[in-house]
């Protein structure tokens, strides 16, 4: 069991750690929730997925700032340090008493790939928790559509390019059902507002203003 204030404390820690990780995390939370809803998920499962998305990169709070914020190419050791974040996050939440398998699965397995070439466990296909599978899709989509110092193209052109990459990875890196669902959601216009949400490279809106997030935290069933 983990109480709402502890979860809020972790989200604050993410915000204080790195503004760009935080902005990415809150958009991914919105995308994940929209995708889950489009797949017919509601009620307590939707709340757990919302909270799991918000916590998915919580392991990054244990990573050295110099590595996390490095603008240049990472060396091998630094790359390994970043790759530790799913297990760091999982271990941290477990040690704090969180037992919810949906949330823990999203934190641990969002960098797994459909073909087994991901990390940390090299899970394949449907062995990857479903919420982690769609988190993998929206994680890449946001990484490719957010403002970065080295990227000029944002907005719709970047989104089309990102969708192309995700479609190319359908059944290879990504779960086919999740790719189709996300593309359908994007084409319906259902996530266009998220694409531009505090994506100006300047300021970060706090997690407390992310629609439905606090309600999800408060509504987590006892035993989470
Ligand atoms: Fe991650």
C-alpha cells in the first residue's frame, strides 16, 4: 500500500529533478490515459494506468544529474546508467510498499520491445504487460515530437514522422494492436491538444494541473 501523499511526493521529485523529463512525463500521462480510454479501459484500471504513466520514469530521480541532462552523446557507461532507470524505479516503489502489478509493470517494462530486444528483462510480445506496451508507443511518440535543442521540426510534421517510425516498428518494436489504436486516436484528432501541451521548451506545468491525475491518485484502490 502506498498513500496518495507519497505518490505526490515522488511526482514532485520528478519535477524538481529535471524539467524536461517532467514535461515529457506529464504529456505521456495524458497520451496513455487517452489511449487506454480508446481501448475501452475505465474505472480503477484507468486510474492505475494514469498513475503508472506518471511514475514510469521515476527511476530517473536516482540518476546523476550530469548524465541525465547531458546534451552531448552519452558514452557507454552513461548509457548503461540511463538504462538502469526502469529497475531503479521498480525497486524504489516496491521498497516503499507499492504492490500494484499494473503500475509496477509499467515502470519496469516500458522499454521492452515486442521482438524481445528491449530491456531490462528481454520480454517478448504478450509477455510484456499491456499497459507497458502502449506506454512504449506514446513514449517514443512524445520523444520524437517534443521540443529539443537539436530539433527544428515540431508539431504536425514531427508527429507524422513519429507515426511513420512507430508504424515501421509495428510487430517489431511495438505491439501491433497498440500501434493501430494510437494511430487511430491520433487521426481522429483525439490527442492533438496534447501534442502542443507545454511543449514550448520554456516552462513546465506542474503535475497538479494534469487533468484527472490527482483524482486517479486519490481513487487508487486500497492495496495499491
Ligand atoms: Fe523510460
